[in-house]
């Protein structure tokens, strides 16, 4: 299981991806109402829309991080590939899945 609310609270204000530090910002509205997040590659910003459920927000955040990873590591993922990776990351994040649960 994934505790989306806990993950949402742990979204940092800065995230290091490759040689760059991306600022994580929240806004109420994008120009296009259907946009939930945006990675500004020039400005090194990940911008997330307020008002999403914790699960949506975390997935949007992961999605935007993947855009930044794709750029900074020269992976050149397409939007479709990023959407699939976003789904796949949910399994990576699942507690006790790719790493067994253990004592601290
Ligand atoms: Zn995208």
C-alpha cells in the first residue's frame, strides 16, 4: 500500500535532479484548466496545481520529476512513456515491495 497523504506532505520545496536543483512550486491555476503540473526546464521549476487529491498530486509530482529526469539525463522520453513510467513508479514506491520492510 502507498500512503499518498503522507507522501504528499513530504513533497519538498527543492529537488535535485542531475546537476540541477528544481524548485517545487504550487499554483492555483494554469493557463489551460486541464493542466495539473508543469516542468519548466529553462527555469528549473516543477509547478503543481493546488486542489488535487493527495494521490493525484503525488502522481503529478512524479510525472513532472520524470520530465526533469528525461531532460537532465538526456533520456528523451515521450509523453506516453512518461505516463507509463508514472504508473510504474507506484510499484517502486509501494511499501515492502522492491525493498523488504525492515527495522530502522
Ligand atoms: Zn507530461
